[in-house]
C-alpha cells in the first residue's frame, strides 16, 4: 500500500531472490535500526562517511534530526525490518542551485553485490525526477568506491572532475575524489 506521495513503501527483489522494501526514514521509529545499521558497517566503511556514525549524538543530530526540506533519506529494510541500506537525496534551497541535488548511498556489508546499492541509486534518481530536479551529483573515492562508480556510470552519471588527494585512509594513503553528474532530461515522455 502506498503510504506517501512518493510511492513508498516500494518492494525490490535482490539478485539472491530476497525481498527488501524501500521507504522513507522515520526519525522516531528507526532510531535503533539506524544505530544497528551503522554498527554493522566496517570501521573502514565508517571512515569515509561524512559524519562520525559511531557517535550516538552525531547520529541523532545529523542523521535522525534531518530537515526534510534539505534531506530525503530512503532506507531499505529486510523481512525482519532491519535497515540494510540507506540513500540520501540532499536538496538545496530555491535559488541558483535549487535544481541540483547530491545523492549518497550506503549498503550493509551483508547486502553488497546484490544490486541493492544500484536500486537505491535508481530510486534516488526517480525521486529527483519527481521533485523536478535537473542535475544529480555524487562523489566517490577512487580506489575505495570503484563498484559504486561503475554502477553510477551505467546509470548515465559521468565524471565531471577529479580532485587529487582529496581523502586519506587510516594509514595516511591519499585517494582521489571523483565528482560525477547526471543530467535529468526535461524531454521525457510518458507512455
């Protein structure tokens, strides 16, 4: 049953045949689920996130305390209602950048290579179209997120720029950041 104007919850079938559901994050009822999700990420995965998700205060303020005008978080939940993936669509206030969004996807290690990250990215593209946005940006750390870069290219994202030595791992090794862009064409016809 559709519970929101964006068509959530929405079912997906992963490569292994498992069914998961996409829905918007519920900042009140999903608190423990989001803590559990981030706890299942490896230390290396957490290293590259924008926020320190090992800190409950940061998770409550930055992840659960989101402003719906600026962020639309979508989660993937399994049959046990565990959060197994999360995608964010970051919006800008109206103005010069009001037509642009940035997306970010994170997948539970046990659900990787099952197409969940690709499905979440496709969902964020559809959500962007529903909101009338025209440009989607995403950034990926080369050498760390190469699978995500390949998936984004298959969905017509192109590499707009590379920032050398943008990120560092725990050992101090430097990695380039790929800035990728997808333009949403206004000429799509319904059929």
